[in-house]
C-alpha cells in the first residue's frame, strides 16, 4: 500500500470541520493549511488534564485546508493540546500504519500514542480565561515542517504583542546542524532536525532562534528576556495553522495548466510569462555607473518610478518595468512609452500618501480603463501601508475593480520594517501572506528595506547598522525566493545616494550590496 492509498479523513473540499466536538461542545475552530508539496496527515495529542482527544483528523493534499472544532466547552471546560504534521505515512489502518515523521500510532485519523519528534503548534483554550486561547509554535523537540499560527477575525498588530502571529515560514531544515539532521533513505531529502537537548541552549537552539525568534527552540525559551514565543488572543474567533514547505517545495501546478493555459481570474493577464524572475532593484540613476552597478547586483529586473528607462543602457538580460506614477502620468505619451518598454506595468505610487501620488480610490478607478488599454500586465496601485487591512485604500480599490469588471493581474506592495531584529523577516513574510490571502493574486514587493520612519517631522529617520541590514538581506531573500506567491521583489535602493539603505557606493558594492548580489 502506498502513502496515497492510506485511508483517512481527506477529501477534495476545503474548510471541512472535523474533530470530536458536537454542537453543544464546539467552541472555536483551528484551520489547518498544507502549503507543502506533500500530503500531510494532521496529528493531535492532548495534555493529561481531562482535555478531550480529537478524532476524525484530516489528511491534507498540497494546497488543501480543513477546520478542526476545538472541544473547549466539554468536560473540564478547556482544551490543551498540540497539532502537528505527520509525513511519509504508509501501512494498513489499525496495524501497520506508520509515519516517518510525527508518528503517533497506527491510525490515520487519530493519535493513540505520544508524537515522535516533530514541529508542534501548541494551544491552551480555556473558557475560564478571558485572555485565551494561548498559542505557540514549538521546535523544542524537533523541527520538520515550518509552522505559523495566525489568529482569525482580528486585525494583526504591526509589531508583535497580543494577537500577533507566531512561527516563521522560513525553511529551517536548511539551518539544521548536520549532526542533528535526519534524511530520507534513498533520496537524501531532509526530513526532521532533532534537538540534542531540549532543556539547554545548543547549536540547534541557537540556529533556530536566529532564523525564527517567535518559536520555541528550547524548553526555557519563554523565560528569556524579550522573548516573543507565546501569545494570547481572547478576541479571535479561531486560529489558522499553516504547514509551510521547505526551500524549493512550492505547491505543484495543476497538471491541467501549462504556461499557455490560465484559469479565469488567476492573474495571468496579457502577455503573462511570470516564472520566478525574483530579485530586482528600485533605483534612481546616479553619476558614476548606474548601469554598471545594476549589472553587478544580480538583479533580473528593475524599476525607476517612471514610464521609460531613459538614456541608461539596460544590462543584457535585465528587464525594465515601467511605472505610471500618478494621475498626471496617465497621458498618451507616457502610456505609449510604457508599452514600448516591457510586458508588466506598475501603477500609481503610494496613492494613500499626500506627498506621493495622493489619489482617491474613485479617481484611480476612473483612470484604470486607460491603463488596461495598454495591453500590459497590470499591477494594482502600490500603497505605502495597510495593504492587508479590510476597508483600507487597496481593499476599497480592489472591491471597486470587481464591481466594475476591471482587470488587476498582480498586487505590488511596499514594506519598511522598523524592527531591526531577527524578527523582521518573519514580520515581512506574515504581511505578504495576509495580502495573498485577501486578494488571491500574485504579489510583487516593489520596495522593501529596514527603515524606521519617525512619527513626528522633527524626529530623525532611523536606519539599521551594516550588520543588521546584511543579516536581514540574507534571511529575507531566502524567504522571498521560497514563497511561491511572491513573483518579484526589489530592494530599496540601488545607490546610497538614494537612501542610506543603498547597496552601492557609486559603482562599487558595499557589504550589503555584496550580500544581496550573492543571495539566492
């Protein structure tokens, strides 16, 4: 019997409600999502405090999700337990069924033993605690599939705190000390990284903390000053647990779709040919070698906030993406210039800011048909912030697009992080994932860097140290390359003449520039 033949609670529907709770006991739900390329048998174990075991657990194919009803109102009026991804499962139900990762007994739809070392999503639902549920991601025993937990039904805080997401989508197995890594026999594929000592700081815990500070990496992690591993969210109506893929583990395409076949509404757009072009640069031209610096940067594309690349000679193999910056740029001359430059078009730069394009949603919608006539693949207006927020500028624009039958092919966004710690990459990925979930379209990150803009005009803008910026470049590019819904990303900016976060001093790369150039 192959793993695909093992029975379980799987079907092709998403968001099924599974679990033991009946209508009288049901409390909140936990949505589990499989963003790996492999099948996952969801496992669940409970604390020995009367918490009710879960049965009827789902089996999730790639890209599938299901809801699990949490019996927090039954018995002791609480539920304390763990959810985890079981992988590489084979065998006959009730006898020889076994999983190479996260095994917990001979059944596909429930656990009858404690789990073998695996990534864990841990919960404390308690009807007597108004702050509950409490939740965390734990790699104390091991890390297999990266996990994130996100509260549902609440606006996420910008820089952590109550109701913040925890965990990271980062491929943590690639940072596992070799002596702790277990690989699949035959293929050599990494399966699980097992902690050598759950109760002490080790090279294992240090490596994981550096890459994902919002997850437990050893048993006393929550006692460390400034830790951010445990959260609570009394206002949420449930939580979402996402099992993320490893590097190169993107979800497989539907075999019925080839590059010439796009599903309606998939965001393909005219002239669509959007394999992962990935790394790019936002630039202003500067004296002393813009083209030379661009060619050296390793970027496959760039933009400059205008409709034409101008007199600068484009390096071979580097794509220029034009921009219609604001309402005054919607002219025949600029639209024709953009059409001559490429296949993709960026539009309306930060229309939500008074000092940028400064446009109303209605104004942008009225001008949009003129942009559609270019025949180019269109990006939505790139708002400065809150692209993920209900009823924000972008949300209202996208609703107007749908109501008027207009076309948007991808979502460009800007992100500037004010937290210069190791958590920055996680905060960026979390923001992009919320945008993807809201609009169901490919995402372009057309400006990003670490920059703390002041709230008051007389205050100075704060920038990261060279060490902080290099660390962020390394982890963020690794993560962005792995997120299959992020088609492209562009660092701000190429030159230090444009911003202190620039990668080049004149035509020569600084230390950050070399890190970006050498990144995936």
